[in-house]
């Protein structure tokens, strides 16, 4: 196959979530011009569609990745109400087989390496 083929086949909403995840990971430490994750506080409300519009199969891995290192607890404080609302909506509205079939496997290379260790 073509290198990076799964990445190239991702839908636009999946790519947007990957971009947002990259922004969060890029600000996970206050270095240089980055204020760290607290610098994203003023944009948190604008990110609401990232939690309300994706399908459950895109949303759940995105939230799982946000809550994983290098971000974790700081992201939970930043986006907590939005994430909890979105995940709660999925849990309350989705049929059980969808939740059981959701792929919550790590989505970043660092997370994949951590899982393999």
C-alpha cells in the first residue's frame, strides 16, 4: 500500500479532529511562544462543534486521545464540560452495539508506542 494511506483516506471531519489534537499536543507545554494549554482557554467555546458534530465513531477516539498523555488532566479542565456533554449524549443516544464496537485504540504514534511496550 501507499505510505500514509489510512491517513489519506480519513474524512474531512476526522482530519479536523486530528488537526485539533495536534494543536492541543503542540501546546501541552509552555515553550517559546506557546502559553501552554491555558493559552487555549479563550478558544475553548469555539471548539464546541468539535465535540457536538462528529459521529460517535470519530468523537470517542478523539476524546480518548485528548485525555491521554501528553495532555490529559489539563485538557479535562479546559474542555471538560464540552467533552462530558458530548460523550454523555453518545452514551444516552447510541445503541449498545455501537458503543461496544467503537475503536478506542490510541490514535497518535506516541500512544501506539506506549501501548506496545
